[in-house]
C-alpha cells in the first residue's frame, strides 16, 4: 500500500504475505478462538464437571468449524464487539457465545472462558502464533542453508586466496569458506528448534484459585496440561504469575537474532568477494544497477538482507530484553510489545528472501581467483618456514620475514630460496612443486564433513 507507514506493509508487503496468517490481528483473534474452543471441548470431557455435559459429535464439529471457518470477516465482528466491551479477549468470548446462541451448545455457553484470565488465552495464542511463524521463516532458513551447502560442494576444490586483516593469507577454497557458514547457520538453527514454546492456563495469578473454588475435586493440573500439550502441542509451564513469564520467548528471539547475525556476516563476506571480482552476478533483463553508471551490477540483495537483519535484530533484542520483566504478578507493558513479534519476523523474512535471491545470482569467476593466487607467492612463506622448523634450521620465521615482508615475491624468488635449503629431498621436492593454488590443506575434505553434521 502506497500510504503505508511501515515498509513491511508497503514496499515489502508481497514478501511477507506468508506471515499475515501468523501475526496479524486476524491471526491473533483466530488463535484466541481456537484456544477458547479447545478449552470448552476439554472441559466437556471432564466427568467431575457434570454441569458441562459431554458434547455430541455434531456439537464438537460445530465448535471446531468456528476455528476452521474463521475468516477476516469473522474477525471484524469481534472488533465490533470490542468497540463496545473495550476488552479484546472478552469480545472473543462474547463472539463465540453469539455464534452458538440458538444451538444446543448454548446450554454450556457459560463454560466458554471458564475460570480463565485473559492472559490464559493470550499467552497460548501468542505461542501458537510463534509456532506458525517459525514454520514460515524456518523454511527460508533451511533454503539458505541448503543452497549454501550445494554451492560449498560445487566449489569445494576451487582454490581461493584467503585474507586475514584484509591482507593476503594462506589459501583456502571457495567451498570451504561457504561450508563455514553452512555449519554456523545449522548450529544456530538447532538452537532455535530446541526452544520449547510454553503455555499456561492456571488463572488470575497462576494458582487455579477460581478453578478450585468451583470444582475442588478436578485435577486441574492434568486437565490444563492436556489442553496445552495434547491439544495445542505446546509445553505446560506451571510456574507463572498471571502471565507466562516469557523467558522462552526471550530465548527464542535471541536465538533468531544470532542466526540473523551469522547471516549478516555471510552477506558482508559475499559482498566483499563480489567487490574483489571473485563472484560476478547474473544480470536481470531491465534491471538497473546505477542511475548514471550503466556498467554496474550492484550487490543489492546482500545489502538489503544486511539492513533488514539489522532491523529485525533491533526488534528481537528489545523483545528479549523487555518481555521477561513485569511488575509483581502482572503489568500491561508486555501487551503492546508482543504485538510487534511479527515485525521482527517480517524483517527477518525479507532478509532471508534477499539472501536467497542474491546467492542464486552468483557466478564464480575462476580466472580472477587464479590470477589473485598467482600474484600472492608470498603466502608460501608459511609452509617453507614450517618445513624449516621440522628440519631444525634456526630462525626460520625470521629468515622468511626478511625474504618476503614488504617485498614483491615471484615464483623464481621462492624457487631460489628453497633450492639452497638444507632439508630432506622429499620435503624440498614438495616445496618446489607447491604453488599458492595447491597450498589449500584439506579444505575439500573438511567440506565433505558437512554431510555428517
């Protein structure tokens, strides 16, 4: 929308459309309805609550249909009710009662929202929203990891001059450097996947006070556990105040931001390799790189991803720092903050799509890689002085420093130096045949280890 304040809802709206069903106001309402219906259905199975009779199969289907058929139009009806109640969760309760009015379910309508505080419904709804959102961004994270892994395999034996502190360093391979990011991103993805999504349904201050007042013989711990774990596929947290403390959310948002930080590192490295000419970019017909320099094909996808990862992390860091902090048993500062979960996910999703697009446009410039290596014979100072150490020659590091530091080193200079060394012939032959392009250690073997991770 051209009048949108946020680029998520404007310029990038099409890129984050998958998240509308996860974090929109409509999505929150749908999940509230889902939790309220699930609670009523669960209560109806409890024999110790005879006033809420068991529901028949048709009644169960009718209630489930409220969730399955929930649409933006239905959400708008809840907003109309909220305009009167000035309470969003109570509006959901009244909406469901309105929907079952005139049906046989109306006889148990007072067990909708039974013994619940609003946060019982909200915390479970937020966990379900996160569950849905993680599926969306998780698919893109896996897409980046998979594409990088395939490129690492393809280029695992292509030698590349490494740079430490921006200076020429021992050669590596293109595939090995990509494999490092595959391993890092996989590790951070495991951290994300390991976070348990928690939920509570234990009343106003977390003690089942109202529940016990009405039905002291019911095993409320078990009944609520069945709803949370069996029905909603979350994990029960018994140790709460009125709110679930949100510690798991902080853990999750920190884990996502770490994944994003690794991606920023990848974006910057690929950007640098493009600037050095190691990678070119496939051109897109009609696309313009510069408004004044026709030749340019800018690495805009990696720049876009870096910027949006930064925005995502700014939101995620605030969420993780703020949400675990609440005054006494409840304050409302978390409520408005939680409504921005989708913002952190949205900027992340935009970033992931940009990186995927950029990686898909890369072309390896083998000629430039080879030329760069052939202009950096000084990097062989490392293996030469190491072999000299093995042979017991004194001050090998210092000798190579004098030879190479600040000097223009050619293959001939290296060959002459090696020729006069008093070292075993096997070692001398190895050094005489060594080139920057062949001095890559076991880089390709290391790449092969990715399969086992």
